[in-house]
């Protein structure tokens, strides 16, 4: 449950234009790689791709 809340917050931060590293750390992840891995498992796309693809920004 806590991971879900953190990932939802991460979506907001990515949409606001923050870097993937800043989003990972601001969302409470100590390791950027762990954040990227979990993000990809949940959303089936990396946070960087999610952030740069306008169609993906509208999906979540």
C-alpha cells in the first residue's frame, strides 16, 4: 500500500517535470534503480519514458 502511494506521488512529480532521480528521492526511495524497477513493474514503462511520452502522461 505504501509503495502505491509513493508511486502515485511519483507520477505527479514526473508530470511536474522533476528529474527521475529527484522524483525517486522525493518519493522516499533510497535507490534510484529500485524506484525505476518498481515503476516499470507497475506501469510497464520506465519513469523516463513515461515523462517524455505525451500519450503516457494522459494515461495515468
